[in-house]
């Protein structure tokens, strides 16, 4: 009898929850219908293509199709790891993203702190507008600007070098200069746009905390360090986790436009290799395996950093 009563109670509670959920959905059906388009989009364009991942484990032939192609297991992964260009591609991909995290990630935070500390609001808006504008320049135009500015013939930077008695430098043809130019131009183009979320987070910090710190004799730098930065720390952690989540993904279009045979030792990354080998040469299975390898590393890094942030900063994506 007791077991029967318990079973009946569980069934009753389940039915009650289902009824409550149905009432909630039916009362706000118009809002839930708005979710239909993004849900269909993700199902069709993000989850649907996952079916094709199996070609990474097959010797894919367009004539035979995905299901008819021969199964080769981990052969493509082994071929990639044992290739002579594996370490070059891996190092270039990791180093560009690592240096971007070290140098590019903190700058929007610093810019947001500077903008919020400017007392003259008109000047603050001017600074924001000037730093936002580069974000709206297309990648093609940006690379064209770099080519003009860094040109060994008539480029402003080389003109200054020659005026000081030096020889013109072929910046874009040098493997040593590729990464600094790529990362610094990314910083210039995106720091204003990326600072918006930090400025919004700073606007939400309780003003009474600043007043209390000021009454205690804290200087402006102390107020920034002990009030502003802790106030936006959860936002910083979340954005850092999201950045690490696509750590192995580099700005493919920009790198491809800046890439040439002379700087290939520094500019050849996994994404450009997948394009040149998979799309241009038609090695679909091989490059699908490389892409899957890349994605698995991203997923592992995301899980590790999210877990670390949850334990140390008590902030995480889930």
C-alpha cells in the first residue's frame, strides 16, 4: 500500500508540473513562437551538419556519398599529427591566440576604465566614438590600409624610417613581423567595440561604494583597484571563458589576406591550411579530421577554464 501511495503521489506531482508548464506555454505562446526561428536556424545550420563529421573517419568520395565511402578510422588524424607541418601549424595557431589573450584581452578593460574615469563627459564621448569607428572597417579595407601604411615604397612608416637614416622594411613580407602586425591591428580595430560591455558593467557598480572608498581616503587608483575591477570581475571572467572557448580559431579571413609565401612560416595556421587543402585541393576527409581535432581542443579548453573559474572565481558559464 505504501509503495502504491508513493507511486500515485509521484504521478500526481508529475502531472501537476506538466499542467503548470502547459499553462505557462499557452499563456505566452506568442513569445515562445518567436523562439521558433532561431531554434530552426540552429538545428538546420549548426546541428544538422554534424552528420557530416563522419567523413573525418572515412575516405570520402563525392561519387559514393557519405554513407558509401570507405571507413578508415583514425588514419587522417594520424597523418596530420605525423606530418612535417603539424608543429608549425599548431604553434602558429596557439601563439597568435595566446599573445592575443595576453595583450589584446586586457586593453578593452583598460579603455573602459579610462573612459569612465574621464570627468568631462563630452570628451569621454569623443574618445568612445574614435575608438569605436575602426570596428566598422571591413577586413578587406583594413588589410588594404595595412599594405598602404607599411609599404616599403611610399608607406608613411617606411618614410619615417628612411628620414631617420634607415633602410625601408618589408613588414608584410617578413615572418618575424607578421604576428605583431596582426595582433596590434586587431587591438586597434576591436578595442573600442569590446570595451562597450565593460563600460556597461561599470555603470552598474553601486556609486555608494565609490563614495565610501573616497571618504576612507582611497585615491582614484585605489578606487579603481578595489571597487571598479571587483565590480566587473564576473563579466571579465565570463568573457575570458568565451574567448578561450574559441582559442584555436584565428581570424581566418584577415590572415588569408595578409598571407604570402614570404611570411608563411608565421602566418600558416590550422584554419588557412584547412581552406587551402580542403577547399582548393579537395581533400575533404583529411581537413574534416583536422577541423574536428581543432574543435575538440577548443571544447577541452572551454570545459577546463569554466571549471577552474567556477572553483576560483565562483563565476562560470554553467
